[in-house]
């Protein structure tokens, strides 16, 4: 009896599962066929609708052979799914820098270990902001309202062609990033804001752990260098050709 398409793989799996220690007990053809039918039905059930599954259970279809094994469908069935959030496009987009996007995503979820959260966890630490030493270090204060951060944001927004304004809270920043703008390309706005948040968080950590400081002007120069390198590296991609000139327009 031919073992079929599952034969070789199932023989190896059988030997691993059922062979006694120190020896091998190869299965016969009938055992492999039964195991093959069972495995096929298990894999097939992943992709059956509830109605099809009930029909198969009631005997209307004894075995539905799976003709292909689509990875996308497998991933969609195995991963936990949730409704799409309105801030997704403000964080994850084609061409984003992974370390910038990850830091921004963590900040958006308010999961950065700022001092206000550490104190809430019961840690006996100094609660004031690492950058200004004037208010409790929360996410919104550290990244948006701190005197140091406001100076960095002022320069970042100026380079994007905007006059000075302050984000009242994190939701206002997300709303601004998600809205279309005639004067500023969306990708440039996202890249600059992601880099600003990343550099502010890095500066906070440098002061907290290394006792090293950088002036707002020097941090803005680092932002300019990062933006230039990123836009120059992506200048031949579709939708990125004019972003470097837009960044230079307000230098």
C-alpha cells in the first residue's frame, strides 16, 4: 500500500513519538494511513467554517482533504486578533524606522517606565522629571510639556513648516499625526515625530543612567542628522522622492 504524500513526514514523526528508547519501531502501512487521515482532518478543521465543521462532524463529509497549506490563513487562525485601532497608521507605516516606531508605540500605550509609573509600582525613587527637574515625570510631561521637550518640539515643528504650538495631551499628538496636511507630507511628519520622541526618551535615559546631558539645540541637530540620513537612504522609493527637499525647505 502506498504511503501517499504524508508518508515520509509521518514516518519520521512516528519514529520520534512512538519509538522506544534505544530502538526504532517503524509503523506499518495501515498505521501510517490512519495517522495520515487523522492529521489531514486536524489541519483541515483549522480552515472550516462552523457550519462546515458541524457537517463534517455529522458524517456528511467524512474527510475533506486540504489541497494547500496557506501560511497567511494559518497565522490568522493562530494569532490573537482584535479590532483595528485608529492610531495604527500613526505608528506603523512602510518605511518607518523600527527603533523609532517601537519607542513611539510603547509611549502611545503609556508603557514607558517613567518615574511616575515607577513610584506607582512602589519604588522609592525621586519622582521629578529628569529633563527639567520641575514636575512629576509622566509620559505627557516628559515628552510633550517639559521645558526641554518644548524647545525640541519647537524646532521640529519649525522644520516641518509649522508655527509654534503645544500639544495639550498625547491624544492631540495622535490626532495631529493622523490628519492630512497640505503643507507637510504625512510620511515626513511621522518620521520627524517618531525621531523626536525617540531622541527625547534616549536623552532621558542618558541623564538617568549615565549622568550625561545634551542641550536642546544639540538634540535638534541630532534629529536633523537622523532625518537627513533616513530620507537620503529612501530617496528612490515611491512616495519618498520629494521628502528630502521638503525637509530642507525650512532649514
